[in-house]
C-alpha cells in the first residue's frame, strides 16, 4: 500500500482523524518524516512475529545511519566545539531500560544503550565511560562529523555568540514505540541533540521518562523538540501516567504540551512534540508549533500524519 499522508487526518477507509486514531496490533509509530523509513524496518521485524525491542532498536538505527538526518547519529550536527555527541535510550516490555548520553564516535548509540540495559547492572552511561564501554563491546570508533555538518558548523561559528541559543529548526530526533504480535510494547529514542549546544549538554532524549517512557500495562510516549522543556516536566512519564488515568493519547499529548506552555513564557520560540501510543493501539500527538509530523506503520501500511498544535 502507498504512503497515506494527511493534515490532522489519517484518511484511510475508517475515516480516522488525528483526534482519534486506533489500530490493531502489531503497530509501530515514530516521530517525524524519517520515521517512515525507520518504521518499515521495524515493521519487517514485528510483522514476522519478532519482538518489539528488536523492532525499535533496528528501526531507529536506520535514521542513526542516515547522514541526511542531521539531528541523529552519523551526520548529526556537532556541539559548539565541533564534537558530535549522541544521546539515546531504550526500554523493553518488562520495564528494563538502558541509556547513553554525550557519547562520541559511535554510530549506533541505541545499540550501546541496549547493551547497557542487558549486560550491566546500570541504566545510564555518560561521555568517556560510555565510549569505553562501547569499544569494549566491539563497536567501531568512527568520525561522525560529515563534511556537510562540518561546513555548516564552521559557517555558524562565524556569527555565533557563545551562549546557549535554542534553535527551533533543529528537529528530526527519532522516538519510536512498537507493539508486537504478543501485545508487548518497547520504545527507543536517539538524537544528536540541539545543534551547537554547549559541550557536555545532555537533553531529554536519553532520560527515561523525559524523552521516552513505556509501561507495558498502559502505553508509551516519546518527545521531540527543546529537551530542556521536556526535562522540566518529565513529559513522557507524565503522558503515560495521564494515560493510566483514562485519558486518550491525543488528550494526554495535549495536556503535557499545555503544561509546558504554561511554565514557559517564551514558548513561541520553541517546538515540542509528543507522540503517544496506548496499549490498546490508540495513537495521538500534539505539538506547540505546526509542522510536527509522525509516522505509523500497521497492517494498513505506512502513514505520515501531521500533528495538531497549540499555535
Ligand atoms: C534534545 N529533544 O536534545 C532533543 C532534540 C530534538 O528533535 O528532539 N530534536 O533536546
């Protein structure tokens, strides 16, 4: 089936709208347009009866590998000092989780996060320690700064002031949630973070409960956009807890975004998008600004849907 796209309307035969999207399992959803490609890989796994954890890991790896996505993995925009530093986290159906932050030189931080989850008693490894662990696990050390990203960074340096500037243009972080044929949900999130951030800055994406959270009894959520705003509210955990209390995915995404807006006087200078999947296969999203879209892959095939937004 071809790609279905729509603005606030996933126009398939059931006449679904962005307010109410419901699917049969298995299903995989992810943030932004690049999620379409990533979902296809994840779908190949869950569609054949594979585990949702394998689906989300291998799905987001597609985007980590893509130099054209300059917010994730190889080809990601560097920090102010020219280092590509990556953040990622993963969570399985049993509530196990793993995470890496400020990791350099490793193309697939999501796979390192999975190794942290499965092979260590810890949940999160940072910076040099995360790199040491990855190398010990056999991940190759690579230069992740592409010529294109280096040229853009050098241009930015000509005018940049050395103070934090939140650049609302730098999105495309991938957050993915999948439910497999056994009804089990896993999630993953991976990013190079805000472009030209201070060296050492870590965003929401590798923080379990901020950039991603899933609870196999209830559902899951992923976030994209200005991480500092998501961290203040632990947005993905909050979304799942609101879901637990009976709200729909769309309602909870809206609630969390509204809560962030209320506490952020300059919210118009930021983008935040939340994407939520309930255990029963309902999907919803909401953002501050127009322009946030998300990809769904189900038995209906691939879809790309524009989220509703506050502005
Ligand atoms: C961060 N939340 O590091 C990430 C950036 C992002 O789409 O999501 N971009 O703050």
